[in-house]
């Protein structure tokens, strides 16, 4: 897989987290309460994105 393909793949969890957080704000506006389960899912997606980006950075580091 090319570098640009990997970068796109790594950004998918962050995009999913953004979508889930937008849904959380929409649900909160309608019902007046926070959906903590959706918020937790968004945070998990964000952390997966962070781990994927870190792994990509470590794998591209030049070997001594």
C-alpha cells in the first residue's frame, strides 16, 4: 500500500469519531440529555486513530 493510501486509512477512525460526536450534539439538542454511550464510542474511535497514526510514524522512522 502506498503512503497516501496509509494516511487515508489512518484518518478513517478520526472521521468516524467526528461523525459520532456530531451525532451526539444533535441528539443532545433534541432530547436535552447527553448520550454517554455514543460519546464513549467517539472517544474510542479517536484513540484508535491516535494509535494508528503513531504506528505509522514508528514504521516510517529510519532504521539506524
